[in-house]
């Protein structure tokens, strides 16, 4: 009797701008399919028409990825921000700029996420709403920019202290809410980008990716 064949696990898909961890399809309110995916990769090189910068309220750049985006985009980015958004951006809002020297994208969407108050724990209701709005407003800015794809980092989970599992829940719910309720003439792909190979963010985004 021949041995039973062993089913090999399907490996994640590899592509030039990262490794696809999971993909699903969500139909928007008009029944148009939108690809939603989790990718392990680099926000500065991912092939997406819009990339989201987890910015601070001044929009002037800072540490981490925010600073890297400003440096790679070049001085034209700072000049556009000074001209268009001299007062920065409120928490929960988002602003659209060109991507300049970041040639893998057309636009940068600067979203200002909230800071988690550890003392309040699960009672951070206003903070959760601000994070939801940051995602919703970013998607709205991508629509304004007529972008077919948008790539998100894990907003507020770094130095802003937002618990990754809570943030993942808010992010996935916000995407579904936007697609089911808002007019969506452009977006066809939404990416959640995970950096690194051993990330709590990856674990939680995968868990809530249904």
C-alpha cells in the first residue's frame, strides 16, 4: 500500500515589496471587491499609490518611521506641509501630500494617532474613537487623492503606547466600516504593513483578519 501523501503547508507569497501573510476580499457598499492584505515589508519601498505616515500633530517629522519618510521624501515635503498645513493636524485627522522622492508611492497620508493612557486601560473610549477616525480619515484622503491602493503602518502602537491587539481590532473594524458605508470610487487594495519578523503587531493583525 503506497504511503499517504503529506500535505505541505502553503508558504507565504513573496513579492518585490514584501511577503504577503494573509489576503481577503471585502466588497464595498457598491459590491466592488477590495483586496485587504497583511504584508511583512517596508513602508518606504512598498508598491502602493498612497502610504500612511503615523505622524505627530506638527507634521514636521520626528523619530522612527516618521523621520525616515520625511528624509526620503526630501525637502519638498516639508515645504508643502508648511504651505498647506501650517497649523499641523489634529489627533484623529489625516492630511494628503505628494510623495516626492519616495518613488514607490504617489501620495503620503499623514495620520495623527492618539496616545494611549495606560492609567485608563480599557476605558480609553475617546482614544479608541480617535484611532478609528485616523484610519477612516486616511481612507478618505486616499479617495480624495484618487489612489487605488493604500498601505498602513500600525498607527499609535509604537511610542504612543497603544496596545497592539486593541489597535488591530480598531483598524480592521474601521476598514470594514469605511468600505460598507462610504463612497469608494477608487480604492481597490488596502494593506496593513508589519515590520520585522517577530512582531506582536503581526500576531494581532492576523488574529483579527477575518
